């Protein structure tokens, strides 16, 4: 599919103009990245649709039970993946958790079955987030030359290298449970500040987000770039565990032992690691951690001169969607959204409602890149400019802005133009 991108109500002419726009954004005071499940597919992860398809294939009886008990609609079990109405797995897990607590209190006859179904769903989530099993068994995680993480490394390096003296390190927000960002950062010696402090007992301490790394030997131009990123995993992680009203982070090779036991023992109903938000404990430790991470996300969106690049996110989380919509009240915020299903029609039925609302605003601070594979993570990695090319890209941008814009009708905007 050819290049396809719009900014506000106008089409970008070509990839050169997009690269120049990205080069400008990377110079802003605050830069962030929001990654969804689609960003991990190349590393071995699954999208929400892929995760649900795996659950249906591995747990047919459990899926039918969910339908019988009206936890899902009939369309969720459609044999045709293209016609299947994929449910929000996290919302489904939350509903099962709430029901389980209540059914246990009532002594409901199906409480044990519900626990088993919930465990099978959790296994599908874990399988989708494992990426490459060998990385979990290695004390060093992913190799520095692991091809599956090439795009993650490229994006992180470009974001970090673009920071100018005095500017904060880039933020990475993700809805994924996997360790793609951690492993990619470690393979290039980029420090990750993820809210946990400590060496042997890494406890969640949100004040760590207010700290950073710097090279005390650097002077002049050598001060460009930063040495860390801030990582907020908005839905939890496969390496978090809750214990004694605290949330701890464990090493991947230790978490792998629990994960394999859970995957291989059908009688186990609890993983023991924090995979999905659990409603029963939300008001205790889990709610505090996830609430703090969302607060940091909201705070970032309200900062002056901020840019957020979104990739692999399917707009299935209404909490995040509301934050993105309200963030546009910040007059200096810039959004760049990579969404493969966007074909140029802002009213297309296949677009999530939240994205259609953003597009209907025709806000020049919102840029959407579509075109199938042209909006995957590898394209973002290639289109983010190297710092040395900034001046050239800026000249191209200035030239592009002086030329007439492509008429939006050419992209099927219809009466929205």
C-alpha cells in the first residue's frame, strides 16, 4: 500500500514530509512513546485478536462456558477470525474476577469452574506475552543482536539520542505485559527507570520517576542525549508480584519458573505474578501502583511542548482513550498515531470509535499514519530521524510547508474536508 498520512485535515505529501515533522517533534521539551500489543508482534507477541484466537483454540470448552454464562457474546466464538467479535480480554478478566469473589461468598456451585476458566484465560495472556522463551532462561535476557528487537532498539536509541542538554529523558508507556522494552534497553546499555528501586528487593517506589542518569564527565556537545528512559507499564508486567501489601519486581529467569509451572499444570488457578489488573485487590496494592502509573501518563500529556508517538495500540482501553482526548486541551501537545487499518477514510466503520473522534476534530496537532504494513513499528523505527540528519530534515520541512497541501478529498474525506 502506498504512503498514507494526514495531519489535521490535510494529507502529507510523502515520507520526507513525515520524517521532517518527526524530526521537529523530537526536539520538543518532552517526548514520549505509547506502545500497544501490535508493537510486540515482530518480537513474538500477539495482538488482542491473536491472543483470543489462541484461547479459543486451546480452551474450547472454557470458551463455550463463557458464552453459556453470558460473559461473552456469540460473535466472540465465530469460526471466521475476520468476523469474530474479539472481546477486551482485560475487561473480561476483570469481570471474571468480580464474579469469582461474589460466587465464592455465596458458595456458588460454579465457583470452581469459573476459577478454572479464569486460569485458562490467564494462560493465553501469558503465552501472548512470553515473546521468545529462550530470553527468559538466560540471565542476560535477549542478546544484543536479537533481530526480533531490532526495531525496539532503534526507536529507543533515536529517542534518547535526540535529547538536548537539560531536556528530560523520553517516556515509554505501554499496555503490554511483556519485557520487550526492558530487554531492548538492556541490550544497548540504556538504563530503565520503571518505578522500582533496590538491588535484591526491587520494591515499587514512584519517586524514582523523578530521578535520572547523567554523565559527569560530559562537557559541551557531549552532553547531548540521555542515558535512561522512563517506562510506565500501565497494565502491569509478567515480572511483578504482590506480597505483604507491596509490589515487587523479580528477575525474568526467576519469574520463568513460576510461569512454566502455571502453563504446564492444569490444576493451578493462580500464576502468582501480576498479569492483569485484579478487581478484588484494586483498592489495595495493585490499585496504588497502576493508579500512580496512569497519573504519570496523564501528567506527561499535560506538560508544555510535549509529543507522544503511538504505535501498536488498538484504542481498546477507554481509560487511555479519554486521556488522549482530554490531552488535546494542552495547546502544545502533538500526537502522532501509527494505525495500520487507517486507509484515509476518517469515517470508515473499521476504525475504533475513539480514533474516529480524534480524526473528526481535524486538529493539526494530530497526525495519523496508516496503510497497513506502512504503519508498523519497523516503519516508525526507519522514519524517526537520526540526530545528525535533523538540519537537513528541517530544511525539507520548511520547503514542504511552503508548498500547497494535497487536497483532503483525494483521500476520501468527503464532506469532512
